[in-house]
C-alpha cells in the first residue's frame, strides 16, 4: 500500500483554518470545510473524516481538491451565474421613498424589516434595493455645522496661523479637559481575548468615582502635560495654567482653549492678563474641533478608557498618568496635516 503523503500547509493557513473552525460567527459550510482540511492535515483518512463529520466521500474529495488548487480561497463558494433580480421602478420608488422619510408611530428611523412589512416584500429584496440606491437607513453620520460666531474667520485664521507659523520664541499649547472619566469595575472578572472570541466584560458594573483630566499638548513638539482633578472648576484650571507657566520659562505661551465657562472665568482672565508670557486664544463658538488636544483625547480614549476596568479611582488616576509618561517617552511627535484637497464650500 502506498504511503499517504502528508498535506503541505503553511503556519498562516493553519492558523486561519483553526480560527474559522472554532468561530461561532463563521458560516456553517466554511466551518465544515475547514475541519475537512484540518483532519486531512492531521492524517485522517477519507473514511475517518466521513465518520467524524458525517459527510459523504464526494464532499471530502471535492474540498480537498479545491484546497490543493486554490488554497483557503477555494473553500469559499464560487460566484453563481444567473440573472440578477429585477425590480420595477414603482417598487424601487416605494422602498426608497419610505427609507428617506421619517417613519410614523413614534419611530425615529426605518429598519429593513419594517420597510419590508410596510411594502409587502421580503427583507432580502428591500436590502437589495437599498444597496443599489446606496441608502443605509440604519446609519447616522455626524458633521460639523457652520459656526454662528461672527468672528469665526478671524479666530480660525489666528489659531491655524499659530499651528502653521508660530511666533519666534513661542510655545503653542492646546489645552482642554476630559471630564467625568468613570472608574468602572465589573461585577465579574474580565474574560481575555481568545481565538474567535473578543475580550468580554459583564454588562453590570460598579462605579468607583469619577475624575477629570486636564491636558496640554505642545503642538510643535507633541509633548503632553496633564494632571487629574476631582472637580473641573476655574480654580483648578488656573492652577494648571500656573503649572504650565512654570514648566516653560523663557517662552511666550500661546494657549488655545474652547469657550467653556471656566476658561473665561474672571480670576483666570485677570491672572493671564497680568502675565507677559501668556496669551489665551479662544476657538470660535461650536468649533472646539480646531483644538488639537481633541485628537490626543481620542487617542487616549482608544488606548486607555475603552473597555477599562479599575478597582478604585486611584488605580484609574495612576494608569492615566502612567500612560501620559509612556506617550511622551515613546510616541510624542507633532500631528501632521494630511488633508490635500480643496476646502469645503460653506
């Protein structure tokens, strides 16, 4: 009897096949086909594979051949021929009309299922019509509306000018607060990431207090200065400004902030006015997105806050400050302008 030749398979292919075979979300047919190849790779015969998976020899033979010829891509279904579904203009118009109008009976948006019920067709047909029209009633995008600030252009040009061409011997700092950061603990231990399964947290949690993070981004260096406070008020904001003033001696500090009340408090304005080396620049109304510290807060949220578990507020504070230290040592650099198109018309 001829000796059975072992299946040659790369580590990458093996890992992908194992991932598919264990996945609870992959199509059942792909799971079965992946197991056929994995059993082959482990030395199982046709008869053994048939017995384990409950499939015919023809099925085993088909997917073995497809794998040899096309590798993992060969395990997927080949595109089917046939005439694409055709819908009348009236049918399409009815579906599109519903999808683009606000629904009745207290709903805010349409689902494909409710559109299908309304027009008397299958959800699959509704999905095809909406796909052809590039309509996604389940999605919502947000955009920045036009600022109502009458001085928008002057304030915007001032801030962009500081970013692009800062004054000599000056330091541009983008400053803001991230408030109400919750030290959330979970009622059950975190389940770590595994093949085919994401990291899992219980939906029930315990609150261990909140903290606010004051942060300043040195725009042209990328360095971040931060401190945590229990309350976001004018007194704490002023103390933070004084820290920045002491940290950067000999430099004129141009501090960019939004229009939050604490940034315009009388004691803050009086102190800044008394200092020759500091100037506050306020972003236009509803335009805090001009402040680059918001970019860093987004990075912080992804790296630290999303999915975090903390047994105490102190543990949260310690991690925040450790992250700031690590960021400055390993990643701090100026953000680059990447937009090369034309300005949007307003």
